[in-house]
C-alpha cells in the first residue's frame, strides 16, 4: 500500500487539493440555487485558476503540484498529464502499467500514434519552458509497459529533456526504446540550470535501448547527463548505437556514484570515434568541473567497430574514476584504444585510482585481434596537453589481452602513453602474472615495470584480503576494505560494500539447539541461550519472540543482555528463535520451542508464617487464618500474588 492515508475498505484516501469541491460546503437550504449561480460564474474561470481539465483519470489523485504537496499520479493518464505542467512536482501512488494505454485503441495510442510513448519534455522552445524542470518521486513504485519506436526523434525516453529537475525512487520496466540521438530508457538527457543540477536518485531501468543517429548519445538509463548527479541507479538493458554509448549513461559531465550497469554495449556501423563503455561511453569534464565516477561497476560485454572502448568507460577527459571496476569482455574490430577499464584518456588529464578490470580485451576478427593499442586496464593515454594523468593503486586481473600494432602498444596495464608519467602520477599498478598477451597471433612475454605492465601478482594474491590491506603495496593509502570494498578472502576479486547481490560463500543455518531446560517457573526469569549449527554459518544472530503465550503471560525483551523469558502464570508458552537470512538472503531460519511453565510454590512453616497488621499472609497474599504447615501454590496475575491454594 502506498503512503497515502487509507479508508476503512483499504482504498487510498486522497487529498481534495486540486479538485473543485467547495460547492458541497454550502448550506443545504440554499444549496441548489447557490450551486447553479456559482457554476454559472465559475466555469468560465476554471482554466484561469489552473484546474486540470483532463479526461477521465487525468485529473491527478490530489495535491497542488508544490514541493510539499505534489500532484498524485495514479494511472497512465495522470502520468501523461505531467507534460502539461513541466515545472510542477509529482509523486506516484502505485505502479503504473502503460501496456493498455499505448496499445491500439488505448488513449495513449489515440493521442500519440502507433510509435509508443511520447517523451515528457523536449527542446522545442530552446529554453526551460519546454523541458521538465519539476520533480517526480516514484516512492519506490515502477512504470511498466513502456515502449518507444521513434527512430527519427531526438531526446527519447520516459522523459525527453530535463533541466534542473529531480527524479527519485522510480523504476522503469521498458520493452524497447528506439530514438535518433540522446536516447535512454528513463530519459534522453538531463542538464543543470544556473548551477542547479538535475538529480537522478534511486532509479533503475530494464529496457533495451537503441540509437539510430550518427551522433549517438545513448545509455541504458540516460542518453546524456550534463552537470547532473546520478546516485544509486542502475540499468540492465542492452544498448546499441554508433557512438557515445554507455550501459548506464551515454555521455556524462556529471557525478555518478554507487551505480552499475549489466547490459551489453554494442556499436552499429563503422565510426572513427565510438566511445563505448560498459557504464559510460564518454566521461568528459572541464577545467572547472570534473566528470566523476565513484564506487560503480559494469559487468556487460562491450563490442565496437570503431575506437575507444572500455569495460567501464570508453573515453575520459578531465575525469575522476575511483573505487570502481569492470568485469565484462572488451572487443574492438577496427581502430585503437581498447582497455579492460578505460578505452582512452583523451586530450586532457584524468585521475584513475583504486580500480580494477578483469575481462579479456581483444579484437573481433577471426584471430581475435584488434587493430591497435590495447591494455588490460587502459587502452591509450593520449593526454596531449602534457599535464600528467594520475593512475595509481589499480589492478589488471584480465586473463588475456590481444593486440596487433606491435608489442610496444599491447600491454598488461596501459597500451600506450603519449608522455611518460612520473612516479607521483603512475605507480603501484599490478597485473595478473599469468595474463596471456598476444600480438599478431603470437604470445609475447611482458616484464614488470612501473606503469605499462605493472608488477606481476598471482591471481590468488589478487584475491586475498591481506594484499589490499597491506599499506606497503600502495601509494599513500591501502584500499579501504572497511567502508568501501569487501572481499571473500581467497575467493574472488573485491566487490563494493553497497552491493546487495554479492556475498561470500554462504553457509546456511542447519539447526538451533536450545541450551536450557524447557521448563520455567512463573515469576522467575528464564535466560535464553542456544547453539547454532554449523558453527561457521554466515548469519548467527538469534532474535527471540513469543509465538503463543497461552495462559503464561510470556514476554521477551531482546534489548537486554542476557535475553530472558518472563512469565506470570502456569501453562505452555511457544517461543520462536529466528535468524535473519539464515537460509538465504531474505529467507530466515526459524525454530519453535515449547516451554512448560509451572506456578510458584512455597512451603509454609513456622518461619514463613507472619501476622502483619492484624492478618496472616504468604508472599503478600492475605489469609483468613494462620496457615498450616505444608505446600502452597501462589497464583499470580500481572506479577502480583492473587490467590493461595494449599496443596
């Protein structure tokens, strides 16, 4: 259920804001006459007051479009109506399915034709008036059934053109998205305005995306992102185009953090400047604002019939790439500049630190040879302004690198550098020792060096925690294996700690064995302890709860140590021991235990008999006469002795 209030029948209770409801508040005695008069006067002013006049289900489900009271989107018509108020603010109330809306006979098809969804926001007025500059909070919901086939249209996606806008917590399940240039499943392009960036946060897209134009700019999530901020986003669709192609963003001058892409990236047709990357095609900043990528990864394969192709980024200039990795294979059929992580560092210097690549790098002809300049980490450092790029603390863990331009331009780390970097700017680079390097079909032996081939390390070393935490291996600081990176020691290369789909070898919980007697006495705390088998289970934190208290009044407080079971009466209590993710991620291990609770007993002797203020008592329970020696049962209610029974 969404975050709106709900009626007693469970239906969403939406605000009346934005709807014309004031007439019902008039006095019933004069309501008919007054309603007629007001309707006659007010209907001509309807549009002037900014009320929506959309067809059925296009009136929004509440709100006034302000940041604090956004319009509520409940269906496809509401979503389509966003284009009429491009600077307003919106929030989804539920999932939106566009399938019927865009199908023949659907309202969307009648409105926009048979080419599918028409993007929200464009550049028709060459200013903000035609671009989306408001906000859309998806509230964790998704839009499904999106498809677009507009091969001659620029800026294609759910949104076409965004300026200083915000999209948050939205999923887009696309079927296929086709446009000319600037094409993405979520948006065609987003831009800043007067130093205010567009922000795309907690969003994802799953549709395949294709650009048919020569310019390209196509990505799984966004075609272009300029001076914007992408955070916690991902895309899984395959992406094709001629140039500036990325699994997440085609071309970026933005900040991209905690994002990933898993789709394959492929160029179509021959192009001298493909710039294709598993995450970003072109990562290009300026002297005043770097294009930054931090804590991101890409797993898709990247194939190009052109130049500058990388597993993570095709081309970078004035870019900063940190704490990121790529695992996809890279293949280039013609041209130069193929790298497992970055295809080319272009005209201006960039910084690359604490990164690695592990996919093979090779060409696409019958000999699996590219036509030139190939590196396991970076294809080509073509920085031509003679300011050094910074390449530190990185790893090429590729199994193989294939090239054809000569052994001096096919290397384990960097294929070729225009200028020789100094030790401050390029050092502490490592390469997998058994990496196969092939040049013109022949194996080539590579010697260790500072920056072109790095220092050889066996794969098991590159998979060990000690290698990354040993500060002696690194320039200035070791890898941050506490807050940024994680590794299954001895089993695989590092992953990012924010990743939820990566874990070390998972050991399931087999049993919970309780270490205490399954009997208790009412009023006396029972400490709860248990042993987990096997002892090396991945998750071993037990949370205790009362499943059925019965007549015992059983309670458990997990916030104290030790954890105890409290009871107030006799009977049987069923308690549950639960271990979150004990069987698998999202699947707990649980086990129930039955505890038999007996009432409190006390032996009445001369020593325990007492007369207080004129009456006898046992455990505070008043008795009609002095008790006889014997065994008594004390019955409790909410912790107080209420009844004494002689056995």
